[in-house]
């Protein structure tokens, strides 16, 4: 397959490439009022947050951080309900069965957009849902163990994988057509590598597979494996960006590796069902967007490398990001020969 370039709109692409420090003098939602009156007493009880992934991975971590930030801001408790499976489809199905009353919110990632791109019968997260906030946008890397001696960098890894005759392994998510799988398709096509992708839907077993030597490499986002990086257990050998951020200046990026494709991004956000009463939607938008700028949440994002590119989108910005991501993936899937419904 000849890898084509798939670009987001100029406005979204520029926002993604912006270093957060350039716009961090004021936090993204600082202009919102410090408080907002609850509409008709809503919410009168704790909210529920459905999370379509396990608690240990990136989605579980951001759900915990945002739930805490919203609770700190509003004094409203949020109970997290993890429903992993099917690369997010189990949780999405469960969420779509809940009432549109604002008492249940959804955390989801770009998998929701790519799932709709492949099958338009699945919920469009910009239409069937109302994005409250996108609170993380990040890039991916490929990792090896720090004590690995069969290869030590990207070039030696590619050479080693090619010599294994298809027996080399990398831990990844299971869903065909996901951001991770599509990106690995780009990489293997461009390099000529043959590598088995070992599927894990949950983060902890995925990271554990590399730490325990069950796989040779790992595809992941840097914030999700921060503790392994800080403990010198993992090391990145490829940053899947055109130009690496300063925090990973010593790690080859796509340009350094001679890989000519535009990177796909992981984004995570929070949603409520379309049809939820408008006054409740407005309060939830305020609560989740304002919570993004809570000190605790900002510290969390920084600890997870989520300030290296701009991570915030409000409702309209999230809709734009989702809509363009769907179009982007549809083009990619057609190029890959997948059946787009």
C-alpha cells in the first residue's frame, strides 16, 4: 500500500501542533464563570460516569482525574462504572441504553470516531452524543524494555524484526481499524517489517506483557506508561510525530526515521447523550470545561505529558475534531481496502 497523507483542517492541525506552554499563561477555560447555578436543583444525586476501558489504562486514569476535578469544583460526586471490552463498544452500547437525563456521562476516546467511520450504523459521537469537553490529545510512541540487549534503538529494532521472519511481537489494542492498528500498518508497510500484534484491550496487561518479556515491544502513548519511563523500565525508540517535542528530543521522530505519513492522534473526552435537557447540558459543559483548569487536573495532565501539544477542546471544537477525524479515517480505511459501511 502506498501511504497517503491525511491532514486535519488547518485550524485543528495548528492547534494540535501548538505547544501548550505558548498558550498556558491562561488556562483554556479560565474565562468561564467561577460558579454556575444548578438548573432546577440538578443534579440532586451523584452522577455516573461510564468508562469503556479498564481503570489502569489511559482512559481509566483520565476518568478518575476528571471525575475528581468536577467533584472538587461542584461538590457533586461521580461514580465511575468501568465496562471494558470490544475496544470501547461494550461501554458505548451500555451508555446508549441509559436515559438522556444528564445523570450518566460517558468517557470515550477516538475509537468512537473510528468505529463510526468504519460503520455508520454505530453512534456518531458528534451527533448521537454532545461532547462536554475534550481534555486530552496526545501522540504515540513505540517502546522497548530499558534492559533490552537484542536491539537498542529504532534502527536496530527494525533490523532485528526483519530477521525474525514474522515471529517478532508488539503489544497493541485488539480493534482492527483503531488508531494504533492503522498507525502500525503505516509503519510496517513503510519499513517492510513483519511483526505480530498481540492484542490487549486493558492497559495493565498490555504494559505487563512488555515488562515481563512476553512481547518484544509496545505501542502506547507516553502518559499511559509514565511510571515505567520514570522507573527506567521502558524506553521509547520512536515518537510518532513529524517533529518530536523537547521532552523527547533524543528519540527519533517520523522525519528522523524516514517515515512519510501524517500521525494519527489519541484523544479522550467526556460526553452526554443528545436529547438531554438543554439546561442540564449547559451546566455539565460548564462543570467539565471549568474542571479542566482545576489545579489538580492540570497537574495530572502535565504528569502524563498531556501539555506537549494542546489538549483542550470545548463542545464546538470537539465536534470539529470528531467530524474531521471520521472523514480522515474513512479515507484511510478505503485506502487499506476495508469495507466502509
